[in-house]
C-alpha cells in the first residue's frame, strides 16, 4: 500500500482550539468523550473493558508479550502539523510493531493521557478516534488506561500493548539469533517517514511522505508470518535502518553487509526526494515500523526485500552494519532520545 491508502478512513480533524477544555469538564466529562470514541472496537477477547478498575482479558495461550512507548508534545509531535488523530495512530502503530517484531499479535492496548487543564476536550476525543481507527484496522482493542493532570503546556500520551504468540509460533523471535549465511530482509519500504519529516521541516503540509510520517501504518501480520517462516532474528525499524540493524548485529555477534544496489533502489523509490536526502532517509531515519528480519536464504517470505547478508565478524570487521568497505556508525542518523 502507498501512504495514502495506509491512512484511508482515519478520522480527520484537529481539536487544537475551540470548545471546552479539560479543566472545565473534569475527568468524568473527558472520559465520556473518550469512551464514546472507543465504542466501536474489536473485543472478542475482552471480558471487561474500559470503565472499570482493571481490564479483564481472555488468555488464549498462557505467555504474554508486553511493551510500552510514550509520545510527548514538542518532542515527538508538533500540533502545527499533527492532529490528535495522527498522534493516536502513530502511538498505536509503534507499540503494535514492537509486538509484531517478536512474532506476536496484539491483544489489548492501555493508554495514559497526561495533559494540562487548558487542553481542548476535542483534542482528547481526536486522540481516541485515531486509536479507535488503529484498533479496528489491527483487531486490537483499547481496554483501559489512565488520565492525569500535567503542568501548563505538557501533553504526554503513553501506550502499553499486550500481545501473545499466535498459532504456529512457538517462541518469540529475538534480536540475537542472526547467523552467518542468513540474509537480512525488510517487510516494506524504507525512508518514507524520514522523507516526510524533512518535508515538514521545510514547510510542506501534504504529500505521501508527509502523510506517512504523521500516520505510519504497516502490515502487522508480517511479524507472525516471518516467525512461521523461520526468522532467526527480528526488530522493527523505529530508530533507523542502520541503528536497528546494528542492534541485531551486536546482539548476534555478526556483521551485516548491506547490498549497495538495494539501498539505491529503495532511495530511488522516494519520488520527489533529492537523491542524497533519499539515501539518508533510507539508511538513517526512523519511525517506519516495518520489520527487519534475518532468514536462511530460501526462507524469505514473498514480498519481503533482501537488503543484505549476515557474515561472521572478525577482529578486522567487528559486529555492526557495513556498506562496502565501511562500517556505518549507528550514531550518525536514526533516533536517540538523548542524542547519543
């Protein structure tokens, strides 16, 4: 799917100005709006959902996958280019991609909103609408959460995703299983979010890459599919190809050699983006949330693109990501919350 298809059907709207604010309607009023937006969700495994002290979920297979991510206004999004619906989709995607990267499927989402008293109620409603769209798209419901006041100007959204290994996946796929002789493959395009961020910073407010940056969406079923195909390691591209592939290489004590021609092809697919910027977006920019996995050469699922080869590390070629004769520095590009 292209970026416009990925975001089809997401509720539009801002919610950044006008109407009552949180401090005027109180917790009960805010929750009434949020629960209304979340009313039409998948819920086969939800025995007790939002509104009680704790969600009560049906446990299908025993073991549980759990992950959490947080987005903060001014750090992870800006209100002048992202609607609350955008934020809801993005925070859901980044959590469910982590579940998928272990070979799992999501079973429930818990959301926390900490916000200042002057935030419009419509913003909270829009956030819930974006999450509800993502819940329907993925089949993973929002089952509960928390609402908290925050100092002036602060808006923070945290999501915890719960998941399980589906039928046919006996154990999670970790980062440390890549073996010499494997190939590195990716489940979808790279560079879209990074290209969109660059365009937003240049003043663009529309276009397929801008849309993807604001509302990333990926095929979450590729995680279980890769696990069933025999993936030896897996990770989602949240912080950039080089940075995330480097994590696999270090955990597995191997070297990953990227194929230069494939990198060039991925960059060339970013229509309208200057070549140098496109290459930088492919290698170094994050928030893609497609999956990287290593496989034996004959096990790569249909539709995945092979990016490189896994080879044994050596004193002269330590674990990491290599492109030709050069070992790529994961700190040059990608995302690090504290800049390291």
